[in-house]
């Protein structure tokens, strides 16, 4: 599929499936899950993945153009779509093949995904403590802590995080279905409810 065809398909989907929902997204906190999954089915999140990974190989510029097309109608939904695309980008970049198994389903929208990385960025900039801590155990790590304000989440969603270890950091993918992970409702925030934003608690995960 060409970039032009993809963008036209996304623009058409926006008009038929997103524009009628915008009022409810902004005023009632409707989460446009069906739209996001349909956008994924059209290749709307596949640009950052290679064809071998199950993507379209159209590149980061095309992915940004898709997000811009969605944002013409709804900023909240464009933000949720950015969360999905960002998680796909992380998975595309990793050399860890065990984690990369998530990538085809994220690229296609079969699995919806978020990005819990804002605390990491703020921590590395020296303006916030790292809120997740990891202790190395046999075969992996045990993580504890809480992240506020993580978006595009749900009980069957996954997302990217980092946790601080004794000697550095570990980046990982997890989901709400994992034992010890809890999604906690955030205070009401103007026009944000439609992005499925939660605090995430990790209790010996």
C-alpha cells in the first residue's frame, strides 16, 4: 500500500467512524476503541514496522502523517493513537526477540497499547524521582511502584515501562492482565477521559 492510499483510507475512516463520536469523546469520556482497532486494521499503526515484522515499512514520517490525520478531527483520539504508535516504535527498535513477539498484534491494532514512559523521561531530565523499582530475580525482575497518568489502557491492553535497578534501568512490556498490576482511576480531567488514562500500581510484579 502506498502512503497516499493509507492516508486516504484513514481520512475516510475518520469521517465515518470518528467524527460522529467526537462530542461524546470530549464531553462524556467515550473511549473510541472500535475506531482504533479499525485504524489498525487499515495499517494505521503499521508504518513503523518492517514488512518482515508484519508492518508496512512506510516509515516514521508516514506514521506521523496518520496521527495528524486523526488529530484533524479529535485531539484526544490522536493522542491515544500516538500511544499505540509509540509502543510499536519501541518494539520495532528492540533487539529482544522474546519481547518482539508483541509487535505484529500492536501494528495491526489487534492488541491496543500504551506508553508509560513520561516518568522515565522526567527522571532522566532530573525533575522527578523514578517511580518504579526493579529487583533482579531468577529469570527476570520483580517490579514495585506506581505510575500516574498513563494513557490508552484497558484490561486487555499492554504498555511499555522502565524500572530502576540497583545499577541502571530495565525497559519492559506488561499488561493489566498480569498478576499484581492494578489500574486505578485518575481524577477527572477536562477532555482526557476518552483516552483511558489510569494510574498503574505494580505490587511484586
